[in-house]
């Protein structure tokens, strides 16, 4: 593994250098264990500690299948799906691996008593499997997390509709929080040369998800002039949605939970901000059994105060149960509530009168297809969208990194160094970076 690290750090990207490097028999990766699935039984979700369930193990390097690539991972990042995996909610991910393992001989590799997690990476290709022609060893890459088989007709209009669509590192094994990772070659995209390894690794999942959810015709299809309410606007998803709204000529109304997070939104260029803690919104009663429509009305009034009397065209939803009733209420007549994830709970409740009588739409959105992920990555490459990396941990500290995200003690994205020995490495285009330095670092150390 040291030879691989040394070659990458040397700057040599010759194909023959990496094709001739010996692949080790094992590598270090962040895992959860199948025999620990019940370790948090009886403990409230908020009290489940990823530091207890995420392990750093030495695991065997799997055989490379046709159409796959083996990547030396320099850096990765934490997403909420890693939190879910680590606390075994809403279900254990080993069920995903078992079902996938029944598909084929190559899929059987994924059904193991451990799960190497992580759905982001930036690194260098070491090997490609049979049938891969677009990518070569030595190429610097990032990866999106859509894993598809494309053996069914449904996936050939929108790959997210493939019946065998999975999220790599969550519903498959051999994820990116490791020294090596296995991905399908059609997950690979060029690494932006003006970014460090950890910066390049951080946008993948959330940037692509926000792009489909907000911009794509498969999501809200945001247009110039739209007013967009963005929950968690300084967080992993929301920080990219905020940037996209501003870059696309829309007006974001940013909902945050502290003055510090409000300031981050202002630094991105947002002007209309709601601090939900300062406003003390209580959308549910103390028991969490009944919602308070007066609080929805109070939020709607606050939005109209900020916008000069207008309701929002789009609500960018991802908290789920806690906020969904309010989201349906505050969207304008004919407006769109676009939802992905449900970090505060999956069982949403809302008053349907405000939906059907006002001709609003609820649109579901999940990750992104390859075209959308590529377009989202190109926005980063062009400097139209910037990483929102706030803090970087080592691989040995991955449990703490996941706990930060679980407890919402972070802003933007939390990165993890894997093979990279320190932050700040991997920039190959410093001239391009110079024009974006301030924007790239706006989330740093927040």
C-alpha cells in the first residue's frame, strides 16, 4: 500500500506505473459487522453512537468483475447514509448485501459478514476489469454512488429507474471509506484539478442529489426567478442547493439552526435567512403526536415578510417528518415540494387540503442518474459550484466524523483522509484554484 501512496504523491500518472504496481492482498476500510446489528437495541436513535459500531479493519481485496475499476482512495466523505448504516436504521444494510449477493457470482462477493461503507471518493485508478475502455490506470477520478445493472428496459430512459439501482457503499459493499474501493466504471468522473483530494471527494453524493432534486427535469426543474425554501441550508445537501439556487438566478430562503450557520449562508450570497431556533418553531407537540398548524402559518408569514409578500415556488425537503407538514403548507398555490431522505423520520404527515385544493405537487427525488451526476460534477469543475468541506478527519477517526453528522454538529460536508497523509494535497491546477480560493474555503473550520 505504501508503494501505491508513494506513486500517487510523486505526481506520476503514467498508465504503466499503476498497471505495474502490485496490488496488496488486503486493505484498511471502515466497516460495520453483521454480528453487531443488535448492539443498539432499546437505545433512542439520537443516543446511538457510530464510534461503537464503525471499525477500521484489514479486509481482503476482492476480485475485480467485468466493467469495474479498482481505485486507490485518497479521501472520502461522510454522508447520512453512513450514519444510518452505522446505527442500523431504519434497517440493517446487511439485508441489502444479502439480496444483492443472490443475483450472480460476482454479486455474491458483496454478501459478507462485514460491510465496507462510504459513498464518496477521490483517488487514482489502479486496475480496470474486462470491458472497460474509457478509463485507464493512473487517471485521477471521483466517483458518484449510483450502481446499476441495466439489464432491464426500465433503466434505459433514466438509470435511477433501473430495478437493480443501488447506492454504492450503502446497498453494496467495498465503499469509499477505505484505502481501496471497487466501483463500476460508469461511476467514474474526472477529478477537478483545482481541488485537494478531500475537497474533491466531498461533493459527489450531495451535489448530485441536490442537482437532480432542484435543477433536473426529474426533480423540481427550478427556473430563473423561483423562490426556493431550503431546509438545512448550510448542511451537506442544503449548502449545494443554496449555491445552485443562486447560480441559477433563483432566490433561496435559507432555513438554518444558528447564527453561525446563517453567516455561512450569507457568505454564499444568500440574503433571506430564517433561524428556526431563534424563531422557536414548534411544528409538533412535546409528545410528537400532533402538529400545530399555527406554527405552519407563522413560518409562512415569516417567509412573506422576507420575500415582500410572496410564498415560495419550491420547497427543498429532506428533514422529513419534523418539517413536512410545514413544507406542504408554505409552498405557493401550484408550487412544488421536492423531497429526498427523511433524516428526522420517514412517516410524514401533512394536511392534504393544502395540497389538493391548492394544486401543489409533491415530487420524490433520489440521488441522480449518470448524466445528472456528470453535469453536477462539471459545475464543480467549472467553479460554478464549490465544495462545502468544513472539517477533515483521518480514517481512524471515522466514528467521530459520523457522530458529528449524526448530531448535526457540522456545517457543509465532513471529509475523511484515507491514503492521503495530510490535508491540502492533490491540487494539479493551482492557477485555476487561485480564482476560487475564498469560495472553496468558506466552510473550512466552521
